[in-house]
């Protein structure tokens, strides 16, 4: 049975797949059908937060799987309640809503912001515009594509959901102007624009936007779908910036490999969702919640120090190296701008046993947070050789 042929025959042609079939993995190593080993610097696009088939995560998931795989949100389940408690205690947020993905988490955040605004205006609708940033990415549903500030995504699926306007990243005056010109309810932004090229926002700009939201009665929504769960060297990326959001969304590494998304609601919006105002059949599924709880409990100070140490090593090694134009990003969410096309670099790396990703014109690195140093050094050495041409 030729799996690649079956894939091409029966799966919708939405992905440009690399010519490799992965069949198993352990930690930061993946293996194809011929047993060839690869060092994984992509972790399933920031999902396999402790690498492939991590023992602690596998045990947590299989224990729950053998007890109860699903019950629906019509009933109480232990893993979901414990996970919500852990998140609120670690972040200071007040309430949590669980979904299945980052796009769903961002949809829920948008709904929460608009309902909060309607409630605040005594049921009067229309105060619903949300400011996002150009070059952002918030998901692939019709509404989250509309929230995404890239023209390339605003075609083919019209009409898109209205109510979004786009400010320039690191342009405080642009945000002020949009607040003045629109009846806004929130600002929504990624602090490191991942799909937009792995670009971290300036600290002063982020603090200015937080202050503008406070001064104008707007909610601040931080999209941590990719940046969250230790990826940038803090539990959540906003903690690097010294701000307190009203709403935080996350997914990807949150579940460690299972599909789960989360919206964390702060003091202002903790009571916005009421009975039947939102819902999800699978959200907070006991097995996914058990996996996520295992992940969050292991993101401690020691792990985060390790993330920062690994980040420093990659940045110091590749900054100014032959064939490298620039290095951007934060923590273990890094973008390497090469002199040659990024896609060519990624393709050559995989031929040499290193898995990396691309974003815009950059090679994107999203390794497991605990990637062993010897594996990291070997992989970065191979990447350096490929970059140098």
C-alpha cells in the first residue's frame, strides 16, 4: 500500500507536503517508513511541546482514555475542572472556555468581546468593531480569516464577516486613529506574528495599546495560539511584556498533540458567557483535558529557563552567520531570514535529516521545549551548513 499515492488520491489537495512519510517518533526524533532518523525542529507546528510520544503525556492521556473518553459538557468531568483551576491560578484569569482548536478559541474570544460590548451598552448592538494588526493570522474559519490582517487571505470565500479593521504593527498612531474612526469593542493581536514571518512586537507598542484599551473602554485580546504554553520563555507570551489582557486564547502546544483550544477570561468578562450563549460538543473533552493538564503542570521555571537558554544558543549561533540576513522571534519561536529562498533551505534540511518550517520569507524553528542540547546543536549545525550554501 503506497500511502503517498493514497493521500494524493483521496485527501483534499490543500497541503504542499514534503516528500517524507513519518511513521513514529520519540522526543525530538522522527522516523520515516524506511527507519531514517530526523531531528525535529518543527514539533508539528509548535504542537508536540515535549516532542513525540512523550512518556508523561502518553501516560496521562491513556489513563484517562481507559476511564472515560467523552461525556459532553452537559456533565461535570474531573480533568476539565482541574485544568481550568490550574490555568486560572497560573495566569490570574478568572474563567475558562474550552474548544477544539486555535480558530475556535479566537472565534469564542470575538464572541465574548462583542457580547461584553452589547451587555455594556444595555443590549444596544453596533459597538462591535475589533482592531487587529496587519500581517496577523488568527485562523481559517470565515470569521477568523476576516480578523486576519493579510489581504492574501481575503479572497475566494467571500463574503467575509464584517467588523474588523487593521492597524499597522508597532504603529501606535494607527491604532489611535482606528479607535477614533470606529465604534470599537476590542483590540486583538499576536505578540509574535508567527504566520506573518515570526516577528515580535515592540514592547513599548504593546504597552501603549494596552493603555489605549484601558483609556477607551476596549477589551485587550491576546492570541497565544502559537506563542503560549512556554513557547516564548514565559508561560504565556504576554508575561514578557508586562501587560494584563482581558482575554487570552491558546491551542497548539496546549494539548501536547491532541486537539484542544482555550479562551481565558479576565475580571471584566468573566461573567459574559451565560447559559447557552456559547458551547462545544468536544471542547474540554476528558482525554484532551488530561493531556493539556499534563502539559501545563510541567511548564515550570526550570523548563522556561531551558527555553531561554536554547533560544540564546540558536540566536547567537545563527545571527550574522554566512547566508543569514536576520534572526527574529522570541524564545523557541524563531524566524531565520536566509539569503536564498526559505523553501529551498527547508527542503534541503529535510534531505539531510532536519525538520524545519517556513513562514513568509523565513525558515521557522519551533522545536520541542525540552529538545536535548546535543540534538539541537547537531540540527543547528546542519541548518548552518545549508544556509551557507
